[in-house]
C-alpha cells in the first residue's frame, strides 16, 4: 500500500510531541511483527489515542491503519487526511463493510488498529470488550497484539478541557502477541481483556507522574475519576440523550 501522506504526518506529529515536551516511553515495541498482518487491540482513554498508539509500530518501522468512526471521514478537514492515511471508515449502520475492509488490509500484510471498548472509558479502566477484535484476528489468521496507553487522557478526553501544557508523561506498552482461533470468541476476548488489564495495572503503577486525587487517575488507584459503575451510568445517560435528539430530529417538520 503506497504511503505518500503518512511519512510527513508522522514527522509532523513527532515535532508536535517535542514541542509539547511529551515524555513518551514505549515498552515492548519488539512485540510488533516486522512483517505480515496483525491486529493491534488498544485501550481507549482519549480522543488522541490513535495518534499515540501508532508510535507503538515505529520500532518495527511500520504504520498502523486504524478503524475510526465515520464522522472523522465526513469532516472537511480530517476526512481527506484519514483517507490518505488509508485508515478504515467505520459506519456503525454498516459495520460489515469496515470489517471486510479490515480483513482485506490484514490479508495484504497490514497492521490494523482498533479499540475493543469502542468508546472512551470515563473511568480510565477497561470497559467491556466487543468480540469483533478477536473474531477479526482469527478470521484473518494473524496475531492479536495488545497495546495499552496511559497518560493520553491528561491531554484530551471526555468531560474535560484540552490541556496542552508541556512535560506530560505518556506510556505505551505493547504486550506479547496473543494467538486466537475463533473457536470461542467470547472466551478469547475475555483472555485479551484480562491481559490488557494486567498491562494497564502495571502502566498505572509505573507511571512517573502519578498523583493521588487527580481527576485523570482511576478511583481504584486513589484518583477522583468516576468509578466504573458511575462511568457506566454516565454512558447510559449520554446514549439516552443522543437517542432523544435523534428522535426529535426525525419528528421535526421539514422546511
């Protein structure tokens, strides 16, 4: 797959990271295959996760094609960029199309990145995983590589203003590849989630800028982020309000 845009975008991103003086640490980069297809399963704690998660593949001198929501592709500015980077457009109304595209990419030996939680975790702990991640890796007969981010939520996440102040630490941890067969997608998905929970636990404990009581630290680690149960309630309310808005739009008289 020919990449004209990706190299300068990576360079621009690295310049931006340097300007922000981000203290980025990548652990386990050797677990990214140097060739052939693989699925990268990434936890989701901020709006910029796909930008930082892509750095996990840099030690292997590779790039990642991320599955991203349709709105990014529809935007007049981000849309052309997302398409030029060969990311995968996910339309929740037609999920099979993006799934098929991802399988095609994997068959071509590409790295495909996706977020098994689907949406950002307000608790910053792992949410329930969708089984599509393991089903995709099994169907394409490629390894599934867990990637855990920590610190990205301090820059830009839900319910909090963006903070581009300098000097934040960013942790990127890559786990050993997990072989999946598709024999039991639910069980294999739980295995992946358990492994990623272990990696996240270690990343939080090793984080050099940990701060008890901080809003970006999970409640179970001494922070003031919503608990998992509170985050679930907030998400249910968000979905209810979204459904009400859609219903109101459908019922509104046309001009």
